[in-house]
């Protein structure tokens, strides 16, 4: 009945509005679960499934889901993952439920990606990014208020004890990692918008300075290592593409001022204004628990004999032992070590079975219903995927993610296929980080949603009118 009513309107435009509504709902969902309806937090967690079924059916009815070639590839990937992911389960009642919920964690938002590349144009993405900039103002205020008030106040309350602490604000969400990725997404939106301006007058320049100041303040309040590392990557990438793209000199100088001068200045002012918050954020750097990472546990000490040649006597050849121990590096650089550990998932292969424990067996919801403590990997995405899908298929699955990231970066850097590169480069960094180490299959939270959503926005950059070539 509802679908018939919507058919009277332009289906593509209607679908765009529904998708934007769902994006807003995914932000609001966390507030409903932890503040307004905490007694219904489990029911609200699954409410989005109903919305998504409606969206997917509407898109399918109007041929906005499977028209492009990439749709067939994604469907093939989903089917193969379900086939191999089912082998680890024994399929009693609990395992059947685990298989369904694990598959949901992996693929619930994937069709949203397909819809976006079918219906969104560059102007649509540009408008969406611009609207998101105004979300920064209430976001900044909320983060400051959460940091200011104690844990027992309503603004820091939650339906359970999942990272609801004033020291690391979770903003609209139920835990800090979602908030970190939301910040990184808004940071990408800011630089995408700033770097594509064809004209920057005084009023617009001041507006961009204010937004930059607010974002740098949020970065400090989050006290997230990921926000520093990957936020820095977004900024550096933005600087690079601003330098290499040809445009009018005065406009280029203004954009470089935003990246090179305004950004570090805003960060410096915020660090002075919120000195205690800044100090605690610095203290958190390199405080990861590196001792239990697969990289450290499965790496042996390497001892090399390095020739020590005397300049006075070439006939005498002595050697001195040099010991290489990854523990020494990780003890000093635990944050970087954590990133390396996530990328270098090969260390977990020897502890993984051929077909794994089953798709989603280590996701948050499956481990909860099965009370299974074997998977303590949590957000260590690639190691967990390997354990779930096995070293046979899981290895191919992870490598495919890596190849997608490499392929996208090569296309954006060295081809002219993508227009408006200035706009899409910050989003490219965000998507690259999400696919390389982001826990996009761990839970059906905002974190997974924003990764698939941004991937759709990025791939829509290949759209040229009604192009069906990808």
C-alpha cells in the first residue's frame, strides 16, 4: 500500500529522500537506545531492519538495485561468503540463529551501497555533504557537555556500561568507536566541501574557519588515537590533492591556508582552551594493549650477524649480533603496532581452521547469544574474519578488500576517469581506512552503516548520466 502511494511520485527522488531520512535515523538510533527508550534498546536495534527491507523492496521494484555490473559482483560475493560461512556451523537451532545474525552483521547495509550508486549524482552527493556541515554545530556542543558533566548525569547515561564516560564522549551513539567514525566522516565532508569551492568570499572563509575550529576541538575531546591518525591522513591527502590540482592561484592559496595554517592553528587554540582534555588525549597515545596482539604473540625474535669491517684491517672480518624483536617496537609505538597488527593478519592463519567457526561467529551479537568467549578479537576485523570464514575463503575475502582499496586509489591518483577529484579524495581516505581496518562486519551499528554509505557516495563518482558500465 505504501509502495503504491510512493509510485505516484518520482521514484528516484523519493528514494533519495528516504535514504537521507534513514541516515538521520541511524544517528538518532543511538539516542533512542541509550536515553529515551533504554528499556527497548534490543527492539530498537532491530527496528532498522524493517526500514531497510522497505527501502530495498522499493529500490528493487524501480530497478535501482541490480542494474549495474557491480551489483552482480556483490551478489556473487555475498552468496559465496554465505556458503563458506555456513560450513563452520552445525545447524542446530542456536547455530541457525547465529548464521542468520552473523550474515546480517556482514551484509545488512550492502544493498544500501548499491542503491546509492544507482540514484545519487555528483550534485546529490555535494548537497548531502554541505548539509552535514551544519550537523557539526550541535555535535560540538554535545561533546563538550558530555565531557563537562559527570557520568551520573542523563547526558552521559546509557542502557548499559558500554563506554558511557565523560572522559571519552560517545555523543549520539552507544559506544566511542561509532563516534570516532562519525567524526572522521564529518571531517571528510568538511575537506570535500572546502576544497571544491569555486569562489571563497570573506563570509564563506570565516564559516569554514569556524567549522575547522569546531572539528579540531571535537578531535581533542574524543581522545581517540584513530581520530588523530586517520584524521591526519585525511588532512595530508587533502593537502596533496590541493597542491597537484590546477586552479586559479588566489583560490588555491585560500584552500592551502585552510589546510596548512587554519587547521594546525585551530588545533593549537583548542589544545590551549581545553588543556586538560588535550593532555589526557596525548596520554592515551601508545597505550594500546600490544602484548596480546597476534603480531606480537606469533612473532619470533630475529637475530642477525652483521659484518663489522675494520677500515684499518680489511683482512679481519668480525661480526656482531643484531637482535630484532617486534616487542621492542610495539612497547614504544603500541598505536602504530595495533594498525600493523590489523593489516598483517597472516600471523593468525596458523591458529585458524580451514573453514572457520562460521560467518559472524565472532561478531558482538553472536558471541552474546552463544555465550562464546573463544572470540576475544572484537574490533580486530581481519583476524576475526579469518577465524570466522577460515583461512581458505577468509584469506581471499580479506585480500579482496585490500585489492579494492588499492584499485580505487590507483584510479583516483593516476587516471582521469573520476571527475571532481578534489571533492572525492577525503571520502576516498575514509573509505580506504574503513575497508582496511574498520570493523564493518562486527556489528550492524552506525559504524558499519557509514562505511557502506560512504562507499556508495565514493563509487557514485563514476556515474556519468545513465552510465551502466560498472
